[in-house]
């Protein structure tokens, strides 16, 4: 029985891993282990480990690592606590392979512990770029500490090769988030309104704005610009999801809560979960903010995305994405463009660059059958020798 350990630290990351976990659980030749960490264990961020359990999974270990501070010092200390916790958890579980996704600092700590424990790592959604956040450097670092790579597009496969990884260990599977869209039975309008306890209107937006860890303007300055633009909208209902536990995240949460308290057309949720989040996307006119979901999943709904600032700069984008500067005027212009007849006419032809689903099954098949013996000792794939 091959023991495969999934490590997850956020609601969004779990949403992408959901069907990989189910595939491992359902396979009689595999044993699923789960480590929950980070935001999953925080009351402030909704204790979303309970969503994992409600979906029928057993969490084998919980690694507490978030401090009460979101300053650079606090985040660095969280990474240190995580490294200690993951060292213990991996030593107790002794997995044959761990599976991680993306670019979070929690995952960096987990993979660092696996590296020195000589445990092979499978990394999902590597090779991507987000030049406005330090997640970019973390993602590439995780790639170098990993042994199997599952990427969402050919451009990303080439970038992982460029980082020195062997081509025969890199698998193009597409975006994992699309599997949720295909598999989940989304809520209709009435069901969604009842679940949210919030009425939709003739116009609606879903807003997610995360801290921008490498941009010159502070996250709070950018949030002021966004909220100013949103306050000017008429006859429009606004659904906010809260930002991640990143540097400067708590001030953004406070600003959103103050905005919602002053505007009856707005509501905010610590965590919607995948079902409600995707159901919201299906019923709103578009999404606003700087979340990767606006680029990776929303195009499959043929809805517009207003992508603010440089947090996602470098990612592949569909024609449904409108990029704008983090200023009131630029955001307002993007809103006008989203409703323009020409833009809306083009929605019927939108193609998602991250594929049309099926990534989870491909990942599970490789996790099950790939030879692990001798994997931890890697040879650098040098393009200079080609």
C-alpha cells in the first residue's frame, strides 16, 4: 500500500486538491494521509479544516503554525514553527510520497522538512508566474525541492524544465480547479441566496483582494482605491471573500468589514467553500480582485475578471480577463469595459488556457504508478548541454 500524504493549508488550495484526495482515498492500492495546517486551523479564517472533514476525509495530523501577527517577522516565525511541526508529523506518518500544491509559505515549510527527511515530493501547479508576490520565489523553490511535477499548461512545463527538472518527471495535466466546475452540482439562484442569507440583484460582483507582498503601494492603499470604485456602483450587489493570511492581510479584513457595515448592498464571508464560491461565480456578472481563481477558473464560466495590479502578472490569461492598475479610475474604467457590448459579445468565444478538466484523474494515476525508488537523488537537466 503506497502511502500518499496530502498537505493543505488554505481553503482555496484544498478546493483544488479535493478530487485528487478523493481519487487516492477510493483506490484500494493507495493509502491517503492528510496534514492540515495554516489557515485551516485558525478561527480567524473560518476553521476550514472542518470542510475537509465534512467532505468525508480523515485528517491524520494538524500542524499549528500561524502566529497572531501578519508582519514580515510574524510570517517568518510562522514558517519556522511550521518546519518544526512538519518534521514531527512526517516522522510519525512516514509517507512514501507527499503531495503539495502551489506557492504558500506553509507549503514551503512542509517541503523543506520533507527534503531533509528524504521523502519524495509531488508538486502541483508549478512553473507559473506571479511577479507581484513573494509566492513566485516560493513556488520555484518548491519546484527545486520536488521530484514529480504536474503542470497546468505547456508554457509552465517548459519553465519547470528551465529550472533544471527532468522532462520525464513533468506531466502536463491542466488546471485542477476546472474539475470542481465539472463535478460539483452548483446551487441555483434561490439556493445560493438562502445559503448566503443575501439577496442578489440585477447586477452582482464577487470580490477577492489579497495582500500584494512585492508591490510598491501597500495593500491598504490599493484596497482604498478598490473600495472607492465599488462605492460608486449603482444597483449592484457585492459579495466579498476575505483575503489570505499573508503579510498585511488583517488590515484588509478590517477595511472590508467596515465597508460592509456602511453599505447594505455588500456582504462578506470568511470562507465560502468551493460549492458556494463557484455558485457565486455562476450567478454574478464578473469577479474583481487579484486572486488566481479569476484567471484559472472563472474563464470556464465565460464571465469577466477584473484583475487588479501585478499580483498575478505572468500567469496565462483568457480574453475574459481585464487587467487594470490599482487605482480608482483604472478600476472604474475596467468596470465600464466589462459591461460594454463588445466585451460581452466576446464572452461566448472565451477559451480557458488551463484546459477543460480531467487533471485530478491524471495526477492520481501517476501518483499510483510512478516508480519512487531512487527518486530523491536528482540530476540537474542542463539546457546548456542540449
